[in-house]
């Protein structure tokens, strides 16, 4: 088995949440969002080395929280970059070749541990594993200001994290120059010609973006469906 790692990009500012506190540090049923995300990778049936790319403006808040709440775990903290691409690239420089690395948004704390474990297993077989979700709503394409056209939703999939890669594959991908089309790790890896292997995502794995998402997240935790 290859050694396993997770990079947690938490370098963003979370402006869409409309809150003073960056969304990684917002309280979600008694714990900051980022703690819940980190906990997904703790106490799995195998060890996972953790690298967190953190927005410098919240580093002190995070370290103070961990100290005061006795949340003790081994991790590497690196400063977030200008974009998610730059945050992941810097974090990756701490990891050796020959491993498997999951890249998981710091603002996606809602997963079942068995799903986290399963995607690492898929990456033993495949160098690049990416979870996809079908689209539930009808979809329209924005043609121009105020003009839209219906599209066939069956032709589209939503992309989630964790996306999981062989470390050397991800490193080669991240040696490319940044372009704004690189919105996730799969898009960076695909550009190097490595085939992507797709697996099923989960409706529970919400990317916490707006205040409404926090309400939904609280309800999901209370329901016990994440255990
Ligand atoms: O901005 P977006 O919603 O795509 O952010 C997804 C994840 O990437 C978040 O966890 C965010 O904190 C992280 N991010 C980062 N560095 C940035 C911007 C976003 O690590 N410069």
C-alpha cells in the first residue's frame, strides 16, 4: 500500500458566506468547519499525513483554537496562495513521490468516513480518481445577458472533492503554468494526458458556500446520517 496523505486547501477568504469570520472557522454544531474536515481523515483504518494550506489571516485563530480545545494532531501548515491552484501546489511540495494524496476542500466537512476510505482504495488502482454527481435540477446555459437556453442535464456532471492522485502524477500536473481554467485538481491533471477515473460522489458532501449551506449542514449532523 502506498503511503497516504491529504492536502486540505483552506486558503480562501469565503466572501460569499457574508460573515466576518472566514467560513473555515465558522462554528458548525460546536466545532469549526475546518476541524470537522480534518477529522474526516483521522481515525481511518489507515494513517493519513495531513497538510493544511491555510489563509494567513486565520492561521493564528486556528492554532489558538487547537491549543485551547486540546485538538492535538500532527500536520503541516502552509500559507494559502493567490488561488486554490497556488495553495495546493505549495502544499504538495511537502509530500514525497510514491504516495497517494487526496485533495479535499477545507469547506467540505460532511462525508461518511467509509466513503473517504473507499476513494483512497480506488486510487491504489488508478492514478487519478474524481467523484462526480448527476445534476438534479433542469439546466440552462447563459447565452448573453438575460438570454438563456435549456441544455440536456444528462450531458453534465457536478465535480466534488476529495479527488485522489498518485503524488508524482499530481506533482507533474502542478508543474504546469497556472491558467484560470484550472478550477480543480482533475482539470490540472487531465491537461497532462493522465486518464481520470470517475467514482460516485455523495449528496451529503456539500461545499459550504452560503449561510443556507450552514443551516443544511447543521441539520445533516443532527440527523446522524453522516455516521
Ligand atoms: O474558492 P473556492 O470555493 O473554489 O474554494 C475551494 C477551496 O479552496 C476552499 O476550501 C478554499 O479555502 C480553498 N482555497 C485556497 N486558496 C485560495 C482560494 C481557495 O486554498 N486562494
